């Protein structure tokens, strides 16, 4: 029987990786995937706690999150495409016309 | 005989009837000023002359009536009025007054439009309006070529009105109105020919210098106000009794007349001396209020010294005399009226008015006497070397005023007042004569370039001679008697614990007499006798019109006849005789004498000068005149062409440059102030406050904004990073909270 | 497993949102039948009508007693209803100002208004949600709609860039929020706010770290939405890049809804923890936000960007009000920024509802002023300059007073109101917030607030200077007028001035709105 | 009860606004009409203002013609108007300046005429409102609102450097008043429990009174006696000084006192003639009025403690301002700095806390409005002709403009306080009050120095501008004042004489307020005679139940009977 803590630590680790990825990766798509990673870490947390509490709320939440993530993915990819159209690259470092 | 006496003793208009119209005396000139000033341009020359002169003439007539009323003793019942501060039985005799109600009041302070005419102000009324009228008349001819005539007469009328206010005021603040009013008028008149900026500057110099005096005057007034309230707080029944009053009565007087009324101050003065007993005397410390800790005597001395500074400003005494010579920039009639006859004597009048307070402080009196003596001497010395006829007269005025101050300082108020009157006559005559000379010689003022006028300008010459003799002090002219009366008093009065003063001042006085005789004869000789100087402007001078000569004649006549005032004709109460004028002023000066007697601050002696005194004075004067005659008739003509010794030239230059007093003031006073102002403006105001503090704050704020703005790199990941850091910080803080 | 039986009473509170959603659907469907060239004037009208309707309903609901709906997943209380009103106002004005904007760019299409409506629906629902998943979903609803709106204009690099930044950071922040939610869930075993209080207190005893970290994460998530320093950095770029009407909607609606939810969540969660924490949290955020926001706005010559920074600053003032909510006892409020024991004994619940009123009043005021200002910006900007970024330069305002006195007056009114200068609503609302803050003893913070607002007055006045005191630049194109913009301007101007001096019924609504369910 | 019994003040305040609405409807091209309507409006306002002035009963209640209705009551405010002697006098001054300002600008302002007159009318309303407000926040609202039109006046119609001046003026004043706002709100909360407290001046003052008296008792008692204070008194003991500081700063900037005066020269120099006139005439008085009405009475103890400091600042202001004048080349700057000096007298009179001083201060406020207003007016005429402010560009113009010169010199004499002009009364009373006060003698003495310096710089300026030969050929053909300009100047000159020779009617109306001010200010003074509470307490109408909205200012007797 694996103690709940391990799951949580794993989730936390995933979350942090995702966060780190968002901060450092230069390809817009990869950055976006990192965000997804964070969301999934959250899901893991939810499920772990659901297991701990032994109720359904966690599971339900996870499903909702997945659904929302899908919606976000839709709009997100569209935006990335728009960016690519307008400047022919999806490099995050190039997307800094507006500053100061 | 009795009929005539009775006629003179009954005023044509009963005093009580006349009193309410005292205000007219001031209003008439004021009206004249208004009419001339506003409509003068349209009225035309003749009408303006008419308006201005008749306004003054009317004022003169009214003054005559007032004067007459003050001496009214119909049926042996002397004119008298109740004293608001005294008990019913103690009345002010030989005086009429009228109170036109409140001017302004705040808290327990009030000032009324109160007018008072007694013998002192009465005689001055006559001088002001009388001499004033003559000078107006004179001016009608003197200013005939000037376009600004209407302004001129407006200002002149305005001046007379202000001067009348000054003398008729029954309280200090109203007096101050006249005091500043005459200053304003003289500012306008000195700068009358404003297109010449030097003349305009002279006007400003006069006003600002006077303002320095007024500064002291104001503070003195405030001190008096404080003293009165302190006195009223501390005095007990005996004090009031000594002053012939009672607490209730006095307070009532305060509440309806205000604290700075002369009659009220007189009462306080009467209560203050040590001798009279009571809770309050000169050595009593003031208990409460801002002055607490100081004694009444000390405060009184301080007050009087402040008033001295004020008077010095107005009457051109040390250290503030410098404006008067420059004031000659104004038209000559102005110099005659304002800077000789009337305004400059305001200081003397002020001290006569407040004589009863003055005698409380021997220190102040000594100071006044010494200041007067020194001023007089200095001015006389400067007058030696002046070649501008008006400048010489100006300095002689300063000198004569100094003599009056000596008299005031030594407690011979009546003599000082008398000298004031006589001086008004002969000095006005001199100035007008000078004006006539200038008028006849193309406005030439340098006596070196005149000479030999006695043939061309007979009237002018004659009158000038008379008044010269008068000022020089030659028997039997008025100047001699008045001046000698002053010196006699100076010699025989003694200030408490300051005996040396009288000796000193008397000695100086004799020197001054000699000097006066010298420089006046010099002027006369150089101007009228001898041969006409080659560089004269016009080949032949012409005698002036009757408008100008008539006043000269009258004034000359007056400067002779006023001598009667000095003759000991009236029986003295203590036996013997006393001079007419002393007797005449005694109703005004009696309180002062009483105070002096009680306080023992000054020993007043009322011996009449004997033959010896006369002789000495006469000799002195003669010697001075003789020296001048010798030098300028014999010596210098002989010296022509010979080199002048160096020391003589040096002395002469110094004297000509008025001992560099103006330069001194410029250097130690005016320059520094201007410099400080400039530094403050550039450094403190513009730099420190505005640039560094105010704009600095704005600048720093903006720069910080610019700095923060740099954080917005436009890089989404940087943004995210910062967010992450912030979260981290928050989490850490939270955990710390947990652990603690 | 029994299904919950939902009655009509459960749906009534949702009416405003429902109206918006229906209108949105109508718009979307109508698009199908329209040719590319057909006139689409009706769309804006429809949106405005929907906004009016929902607003009216909201006002009606404001007088309903506070109650739970949907089994406690949401509540209906005057607070939320007033917020719906605010949102509707923002929506209506934004839609009006969009008319001309879109026409100029030939980009009039139903989706735009539909998205606006969806976003607004999300906002009004967010204000009502009392359950974390619901909150999350509503946040996403309004976010996703606004992501799309931000990138709506396909021409040019700026909109897409803005969209991208907004999207990435938004997703990032919502992930964080969600993680916090998960942690709280773990700690308490529930996601409903109203059930959470008791468990929280136990959890605090057992594993406080979970609670605190969760709270911090949630706070961060909200801080992002309300653009509080240092979570503000997306704001200027996104506001600048987004179509101006969208910016208006974001600055008014999103912020308002986020604040409502923030207050609701933390008033509940806060009960479960050491009161010092939320106070510290929000006071710090308020301080940073007020100061930094104003300072960074000073150098801006780009009016749109300047307004973005100013919206950050205003978030700061609102956070001051929020912080005032969490002062549990006057003495406790921490020393640095407050004078203790100044209060004249106002009971804290009274003070708290005053603070709530203040926040709402401020939101309303800000909505009018800011949306009006953005409407003016959109009326003045020229598409050609957008790439150069000079479309919103101060120069565009130069001499406006001579060209269009009415507009200049309106803009001046907005600026003064934003600057908090009487007699505008901006002043009154600021006053109320400051009152609340001072009442509970946050004096130091308030002094910082007023000083920073003085700094703010500088850049607001600069716009006025340009409008009134600068000459008309030569070669200035004529300003074409448009009924939508004009209407937006007139309405906001009147509101900005009237609410400042003669608030009329609004004060009654405010008096109501101070009550929050369960408080 | 007639309409005017209740609404007179409202009429006076809002009449200009009504006319502003009228002007708004006119087409911007109708310059003549715009001017006429504005002028008529101001004139009508003057009529009502004078009526209010005469309605005011010196012997009546402290605050008269009150009007009070609920307004933002849930925030503790109410719409409450009322005037005491000082307020009504300043009100008179304001309405007096109104029409003259319009006349003065008829040729000066040549562009954007409609906006200009709108600004003037709005400004008038805000100033009158501030003077008549009895609710502290209402006062604050007017107080701030008046910045906006003045800001526009300076910034739009000003001289070359107008924008900087306008912004400086606005921010400078704003910073101070914002801090005051915090203090006001804080004061409101400490002043009492919920329900009993209000922003209304009367309530606020009366709530604080008892505590202030306790505080005074212990502050003048032995060391540390205040440690035992409790409740409100303790709070005031701790925070009172800070609140007073906030109030004082706000008003000191407005006055302006040294060293926060630097906005004034810029604003004055850049402002158009109308702006300068109003700024000098009325707006600066808001500062002194604020001290008189709010800062000092509400915090007597703190004020007492700060009194020497403030008095020093005032004296510095007098001398420093005068010295500044001596260093100026720019005429308007000179006049502006002379204002600093004159307002210094006002402040000194207030801080003397003697009847004479306070009366003088109040009177000096009016004087300064008249004389400095007139100076700016006259210089405005000159500026229209020559468009330069430098003294060196003038000189000798008395020759070409005699009438103008005469007027200017008369006003100058009033400004240097020559007896017989209005200036003298104020200055004399202030100085005497200072000497009588518990302030050391030095204050009075130094302040009196201003008498000398005043004459020095004013006459210097007159000299440079008017006397001497004509130095510039441009000046040779300046035309003298025309009828309009004379008509504009005449009222000032008349007032100078009237207020100088018959000040009593004005002083009578100020007197009751003065006594109350002194009583309230000396609550904190050690050893001051304790005034009776009924003189200290502020008696105002309570918030009515909409049935009656006003307290009739006077017994129901016809006006004629009361005069």
C-alpha cells in the first residue's frame, strides 16, 4: 500500500516541473504543454486526496479540469497559430513587441 | 480799553456752537484737493487757483474762529470742556473739542474721530492755514508756466488737510493719520516733476525714510496702549485721585474714547510720579501682560525713545535727516510750506502734545536734547559749504529744528513751540525769497552764480534781509527772542541726575548760533550784494509779480512782530513776569509742569532771560555774521587766483559732500538689504525650496517610475518568473507563520 | 445516488447570466444567415438590450433575501446582484463603444458580441459561485472568452501577441489557483465554501502548512486576475494589444468579478486561519499595487497603456478596501502601516459591510470612468498607427477641446474621476474606501494611498493638459463620430458626475449590497 | 417663511452655475452675448450676495441663513449651508469681485471666450460654496473642486509658461488637501460612536469640545498629567497633533505660508488678469479661512503647541516676502510676493489669538482681496497694452497715462497701508493684536518691519514703471484708460476709501465671529479665561425631517425694520 504522501510529492514535483518549463522553454507550443503538465499534476493531487477522503468530489473535479483543459487547448492552439501567422515563428523570445 | 479787551475775549461764534464744525477746517482743503485733482484739468488754471486758494482761505477763517473760541472768556467765564477721563470738576480750560464718533473699534480698543483745539493746536492752525494761504497765493504765480498746476494745487490742498488733521487730532492714531498723510503728500510733491527720475527718487527716499520713523512710531503707540491697560489694571484709588479722576470714570473714558487719547494719557502721566503715592509709580513693575517685569518708568523711556525715532524721521533729525536736503527737488513753495514751515515741525508738536509723558523720562529728554544739538551742529557745518541756495536753507531748517528739539528735550516746551512759530514765518519767507530769486534768474540756484541782486529785486532783497537777520538772531527780531528763550531754558533747566546735559547742550547752542549767523550771512552776501557773477544765466534779473512779493512782505512783517510773544508781559502766578507765549501755552503745558514737579525728573526754571544773556547771544550771533562779512566781502575777493591750501580744500570737499553720510547709509544699510534680498531670492527661494524640494520631489518620482517601467521587458516568461517568485515568497512567509 | 431536485427558485438567480447566454446564442446563430456584407448594426443593440435586461433583473434581485442556490454551489445575495449590475454596465458601455471600433476595421461580426456576452455571463456567475470547482469553471469561462476577444483582430502582430501572453499567463495562473484549491480540498475534504469553515479550523490544527500554502496559491490566482503587483505584468501589454472595447470590458468586468470572488473566498477561508495572514497578504499587495501602478503610469505617453497602469493602481485602492475586511480587531492590525486603536468603536461587522459597500461603489465608479475613458481612446485611435504603436499617443488628444468640446469635457470628467477629484464619483468612491480603511485603523496604508493618488493626478491631468492647453496639431484628420461611442460617452459622463453629487437610488442599492451571504 | 429665508444662500451659490448653463447654450461665436450674460449673472449674484450680507444679523445666531438636507447620509454627510460673520464678509468680497473680473477680461481674453466665461462662473460657484459649507466634507468638495476651473484659467488663458504653472498649482495644493482628507475622516471616526458622529461642523466641534477642554486642562497642568487621559481625550492627545498638522499643511499651502509658497508666484505670473484677481482676491483667503474655521478651533491644544512655530513662519513670510519683492524684475511676481507678505499679516493676526489680532486678520483678508485684486487688475490693463511684465520695459509712462497712474498710486498707498486707506486698519489691528498677545515682543517688532519694506518695494516699483523719462519708444503712444477700464477700477478705489474711513460697519459683522474664534482658539491656551460653553459650542440646526429644511436666520421682521 503506497502512502498518500508519495502521490502528493510526485504531483508537487510534476507541478514544479511544469512551472519550470513554462519559465524556461522558448517554443510556445512546449510552454503550452508545460501548462498542461501543471494541470495534470493538479489532477493527480485531486485524485490522491479523493482517495484519502474516500469521496467523489476529487474525481469529479478531475474530470472538470480535464474538460476545461481541452477547451483551453482549443483556444490556445488557435492563438499560437495566429501568432505564427503574424510573425512566422512561435519562439517566445520573439513575442515581445509590446514592452515598458 | 475794556471794551476792546472784552471784544477780543468774546468769540464771535460761541465755542459750544462752533465746536461741531471743527471738522470743516479739515474738510475744506480736502474738498479743494478733490475738486482740483479730479476736475482740475477741465476747470482751467484760474478756476483751480480760485478753488485751491479759497479753500485754504476758508480754512484760515475757520481756524481764526476756532482760535478765537479757544481764548473765549466772555464775562470772565473761561471757555472749558469736560475731560472724559477726569472727574466732572476738573475741566480742560481754553480748549474746544468735538468727537465725531467711532473710527474703528475692536475688542477693548477703539479710535474716534476726535478733534481738539487748544492754544497749542490753535496757534499751529493759524500758522498752517495762514502761511499755507500765502504760499498758495505765491504758487499761483510761481507755477504759472507748469502744465501740472491742477495736480500741484490738489496735492498742496491735500497736504494742508493732512497737516490740519495732525494738529487737531485728539488721539495718537488719528494724529498718525495726519502724520502719514503729510508724508504721502510730501512724497507726491517732492516727486512733482516726476519726469526727472532723480526728483522722483528723492520723493521715495523721503517716504521710505519717514516710514522708518513711522515703524518706531507704531511700536511706541502699541507700547503706550499696553502701558495704559497695565496701568488701568494695577492702579488704585489714590493714583486716580492724584490724577483728578476715578477708576470708574477713567474706564468709562477708555471705553468711549479709546486708550490713546491725549487727555487719557495725560491722566496716566499725572498718576505715575513717585511723589503722588498710590499703587503705581514709575518704579512699579508691570504685573501681567506682555510687558510684565518691566517698570512703568522703563517702558515710558523706551516708548519716548521710539517716538523720538519717529519724530526724527518726520522732523529730519539724526539719524534720519538725510531725506530733507534731497526733498528740495520739489517746487520751492513746497519746500517753503512743507519742508520749512509745517510738516517738519510735526515732531516738535508731537512732543509738546505729549509733554506730560515726556517729562516722566529724563533719559529720553536728555537723548532728545543731545540728538537735537548734534543734528543742529552737523547741519550747520554742512550748510557752510553748500552753494545751492535751497540746500543751504534746507540744512538751516534741519539746524533750526535741532534747536527746537533741544528746547523740547530740556523741557522748555513753550520756547520750542515759539521758535516753531517764528521759524515758520522767517524760514517760509527765506524759501519764498529764494524761490523768487530763482524765478527771476532762470531757475539758477547756485549762489556763486548770482550776486548783486539787491538792485534788480528790491522787494525780494529787503524781505530776504529781514528774515536773514531774524534767523541769525539779531535784536530786535523774533528769531532772536525765540532762539534765546530756548537757550535760556536749556541753560537753566536741569534734568534729574543728568545736569551735565544742560551745560553741554547750551555750549553747543552757542556754537550753532555762531554758525547759523555765518552761513546765513554768507548766503545773503553772495546772493544779493557784490557784483553780478559773470556766469549768471540771465543778464538782468526781474522782480517777481505781486502774487509773490506780497507774501514775502507779509511774512517778513510777521517774522518781526512775532517777537512780542517772547516779551515778558504777563504777570506770573508766583510773582514777577513771564513771557507772553509761556503764559499763553500754560493751559496746555500745566500738566507737564505738574508731573515734572511731582516726579522731580526735570527742574523747570522760569526765570526770564536778563540783559546779560541777551548780550552774550547777541555777541555770538554778531561775531558769526561779522566773520562771514569779513571773509566774503574782504578776504576771498582778495584771495582770488591764489592757490587754496590743501587742508582747506579737503575740509570744503567733505562739507560739500555732507560728510558722506548718504554714502555711509548706502553702504551699511541699503546695499546689504538689497544683497540679502537678492541672495534669498536666488538661493533660498529659487534654488533650495523650489528647485530642490518641490521640483526635486517630482523629478525623483518620475525617475522611479521610469526605473520600474524597465521591469516590463515584454517577455511573458519573465512575467511568469516574477509571479512564481512572488508566490514562493508568500508561501515561505505563510510557512514561517506556521512554524512560529 | 439520488438526483437533486432543482426548483425554479434555483434558476431565478441565474436569470441575468441566462439572458446573456441566450442573447449570445442568438447572435451566433444569426451570423449563420448573414452575408459578409450585411449590415450588423443590430448586434450591438441586441447586446446592449441584453445588458440592460440583466442589469434590471440584477437590481430586482438585489432586494431578495440572501439564499443558497444549487445545493450551495452558489448563493444569491445583494452583493452578487450588485456585482452583476456592475458587469452589465461594463458590458453595455463596452458594446456601445465597440460599434464604431469594429466598423472602422470592417471586423463587425456576431462572435465578438457573443464572446463579450459569454464572458459577462461568466463574470456574473463567478460573483455568485461558492464552490471551488464552480469558481474555477466560471473563471475559465470568462477567461477563455476574453482570450479569444483579445486576439480577435487578426490583422497586425499586437493582438495575437497580447492574446498569447494573456493566454499563457492566464492558464499558468489558473493552474496555480487550481492547485491551491486542490490543497484546500485535501485539507478539508470539501470544496464548498460554506461547509469549509469548520473543517478548516480542524485542519489548521492538524496540518496548517497545507492550508496556508493553499491559501497563498489561491490568493495568487486571484491576484493575477485583478492585476495586483507583482502579478500585474501581463496587464499593460494585454490591455495595449487587445481591441480597445475588449480592454474596457477586461478592466471593468473581469476585475470586478475577480474581486467579488476573491472577497467571497477569503472571507470564508480567512475564518479558518490566523487572521494576520490574509491581512498581511492583502495589505502588502495593496501597498505594492498602489505605489507601483501609479509610478509606472507616470512616464507613459501611450494613453491606452497609461490607463492599463492606472487600472493596476485602482486595483491597489480596491485591495486597500479588501485588506480592511480582514482587520479582525483594531489592535491587531499590524503596526507598520496602521495606527492602532484609532477606531471610534465601530463594530467590526458594520465596518466590514462598509468596506464591502466601498468596494462595490468603487467598482461601479471605476467601471463608468474607465470604460468611458477607453471608449474615448477607441474613438480617437487610428488603425494605421497601431503597428507603430503611436495610435494612442498623447498627441492624439492635443487640442481636442477645440475640435470636440463635448468629448474633451467627457474625457476630462473621466480623468478627474479616475484621479479622485471632486465633484466626481471617483472622489466619493475613494472617500468611502478610505473611510472603511481608516475606520478599522489602516491609517498608514491610507496615507500611502492618498499620496500615490496625488502622484496619479499628475498623469491624469497631463491628458487634460493636452486636450485643453495644447494647440490642434496641423494635419489632424477629422474625427468621425459614431452613435455608439457618443452614447457611451454621454452615459458615462452623466453617471460620473451625477453619482458623485446626486447618487439617487444607487445609494439605496449600495446600502443593500453591503450584505454578503453567511456574513 | 419665504423662499429666500430658506434658500438665499443656495441662490447666491448656484446662480452663477445657472448662468453657466445659459452660456453653455449660446453659440461659441456669440462673444458679445456670452460676455453680457456672464456679466449679468455676476451682477445678479452680487445683488443677492449683498442682500445676504445685510440679512446677516451681527447680534443674531452665530450661523445664519442655514439650510440643511440629507445628502450621502450613510457616509455621515449632509448638505448643510450657513454663514457666520467672517464667511458672509468673504462671500461679499467674492460676489463683489465677480462682475469686475468679467469686465476686466473683456479685451484681455480673445480666444475660447465661451469656455473662459464658463470657467469663471463655475469657479464663482465653487468658491461661494466653500465659504458657505457647514459640512466639513462638503467644504472639502468645494475646496477641491475650485482647483479645476482655476487650473483651466491658468493653463489655457495664461502666459507663455502656463502649463507648468497650472500643473504645479494643482498638484501642490492637492497633496496638502489630500492629507487633510485623511485627517478629516480620521477625526470623524474618533469624534464619537456610530450614530452620534457626523461630518457636520457643529456636531464635529461639539463632540470634540469636552475632550479638548480636558486635554487643555492637563496639557497646561504638570508634566505627564495627560498620561491618565482616557477615551477621546487620549486619542486627541496622541493623534491630535498629527491631524492638526495635516489640516495646517493643507491650509498653509493655500495661504500660502513660507516655505510652501513657491506655487504662488508661478501661478500669479502665468495666470490671466481674471485668474490673478480671483486667486489673490478670494482663493488665498480659503487658507486663512480654513485655519480660522477648522484647523485651530478643532485642535486648540495642538494649535497652541504649534503656535510659536506657525507664528515664526508667518513673520518670516512677512519679512521674507517683502525682501523677495525687492529682488524682482517681474511686476506680477512682485505683486505675488507682496501677497505672501500680506497674508503673513493675516496669519499672524490669527495666531495672536487676541480680539484685535483676529479682527485685523479678518479685515486684512478683505483688504488684500481689494487692494491686491486691484493691483492685478491695473497691471492687467498695462499688460494688454505692452505684453511685457518686466519693469525695465516700462518707465515714465505717467506722462502718457496720467489717470492710470493716479489709480495705480492710490491702490499702492492702500497696499502699503497708508492711514485713511483700508490697508491701515487691518495692519494696525493685526500688529496691535500681536503686541497684546502672549507672543514675545519680537514677533510684533519684526512684523512691523514689513511696514518699512512694504513702502520700499511698492514705491520702487511705482518709480520704475511710472516715473522718470520715457525710456522705450513703444511706450510713447500708450493710450490711457478708457471708460470701461475706469468703471472697472472705480469700485476698488471707492472701496479703498470707504473701508479705510468707515470700517466699522464691516467690523461689526465680523466682531461676533471674532469673539467666538478667540474663545475657541484659547481653549488650549494656558491661563486663558475659560469662556462659557454656550459661547464655545457651535449651535446649528439639526438634520430636519424634510418638513422644514432651514432655520430662519432672523426674527420675522421686515428687512427695513431691522436696518
